[in-house]
C-alpha cells in the first residue's frame, strides 16, 4: 500500500509530497460522464458498486496518492427528514427549508446504518485500493446553510437571521447536525476509511468572533471525538484566512488552506505542529499547462519540504478542467517534490 498520504498527515518525513484533488471524481472526467449519462448523481451514490467504480476512476487515470469516497455531503439530510434533489443549473435544492423550532425538533438524529450504502461502498473499496481511502462529511455550518437557505446562497441571510436572532434554535440545529456527523464519521472509520475529511466549505462567511460563538463548539464536538480513534482528520474550509487559529483550536490533524491564503503564511498561523493541505487555485488548471505547472511548483516552494504538507487544490476541481493539465500537475508534484 502507498501510504505517503497517511504518513504526511502524521507529519512524518516522506520521499515526496503526496497529492490528491478535492472532487477528483466527477464531471471533468469522460469516464465519469459516461457512467453518469444513464443515472442520476444520487443513483450513483446509492449503488455501492458504481460509487466504488467512480472513486477508482481518478486513481487509475492520474495515480493520485489518496482516494476520496464517491458520495455527497448532503446524503444524511434525506433520512434526517429533509429531502432534497439536484436541479439542473441550480445545484442542490432542499424541498422544505428548515426555519422553525418545530422543523428543527422534527429532524431525526439518524443512525449511520441508515446510510448503509455509503458504508458498503467503503467496504468494497478497501478490497480494491492500494492507496488510502478518505471518508468525509459536511460540517454543521455548511450543512445548515443548505438546510436553512434551501440551496446555495449569496448572503446566507435566512441562516444568519436565525443564528443572530434565535441563538437557542441555531444551537439546537447545529448540535443535531454535529451528532449525526460525529456518528457517521465513526461509522465510516469502522467500515475501513483510513482518514476522514470534514468539509466546512462555506464557513468563511463568518468573522472569527462569530465562528467561536456559533460554530466552534459543534465542530469541536465532532473532531475531538473522531481524532480519538487515531485516524487522521482533515479539517477544510474556504475563505478561512482569518479563522485558521480558531479552526485549529476546534480540531483536525491537518488543516485545509484555500488558494487565497498564502501557504507559508497560513501554515504559520496554524502552527507547524499540524499538517496542511492545499492550495493550488482550481481555476489555474484552465490556464496553459506550463502556467499551471509553475503555480504548482510555487505551492511546493511555499511548503519548503516541511513534513506535513499534502498537495491539493484550494477547493474542488471544476467541471471543464482539462484532464491533461490535471495529469501534468500530478506528475509535476511527484517529480518536483522528490527528496533524496
Ligand atoms: O471526488 C470527489 O470528491 C467526489 C465526491 C464528492 C461529491 N460531493 C460528489 C458530487 C464530494 C467530496 C462532495 C462534497 C460536497 N458536496 C461539498 C463540499 C466540497 C466543496 O466543494 O465545497 C458540497 C458543498 C457539496 C454539495 C453539492 N453537491 C453541490 C453544491 C453540488 C452541485 C453542483 C453542481 O455543480 O451542479 C453537488 C453535486 C455533486 N456532488 C457532484 C459531484 C461529483 C456534481 C456532479 C454531477 O452532478 O454528476
């Protein structure tokens, strides 16, 4: 087994920097589009054999150093009592946005077995993979943003109306989500996940003060518990330059950095006693290959060969990304970071 990724998470010295890319399985790959043509995203997620196949596609195509389970952060919402669908051009839509006390009380704290198809996909993958498998879940703030706003949002006004205006209701919702996510990540680890990532994609909406008051206790409830298993935990967000110290306190073996945060500066904020993951701008992959390669080298230069860096994008890979550029960046990272 190629365990570079796990060793880097633990800040051990490695022969080279491990590389994978967030959302590495998806629409930019022709193999994915071929499978997806005849099925919905949810069908792919709910069929372990297909979820397994899609997870393997970027491993075969690019020899990534880690696989991320093919699933979606929103999957727990349906059994909790908040059904959603993916609408063309709109992204996820939660059918009845959750905004009242009665609706929050009605949400169920589900057992992870209700997402048994995800756990089954993990068990299948463990038989196929020769690189570590990353499980994942959405963080409470990011999940709450879809639940309350009903989909993607520009200003998060409904969410913040509750957060500022009815903190008791806010904390009740966040606590329920946190408990669901905590159990779900534990179940993924029991099923065989070698590491887990918590996606708090939209938390950069908050000031450090509000993060500490409204989010940190719930993230910490999840991360401290999951970290106790000894499995590496990656804690990711975007727009978080001013939240890194607070996120670090909330937990995580490795902290994610987006592309707006200079890697060297961000790592200093977090402290070199934690690992970092990132942080190539995903849109750089649309530039000519040579330019993308030079940006990838700059990211590695900023990490300066320090143990504990995992090369990744600063956010998920975008549809339309040229496959050849992805391959060239992966090869560059492997060659340029090689240590004698
Ligand atoms: O390789 C992988 O990482 C695939 C597994 C994965 C998916 N979603 C599959 C997916 C992961 C890790 C996610 C996480 C996820 N889902 C996040 C956090 C990561 C981030 O990018 O911030 C979020 C916010 C979601 C919610 C979500 N799912 C959105 C906003 C969308 C919409 C998109 C759109 O472009 O229409 C999805 C759909 C989704 N989830 C796709 C994939 C591959 C799109 C592909 C498709 O429709 O076939």
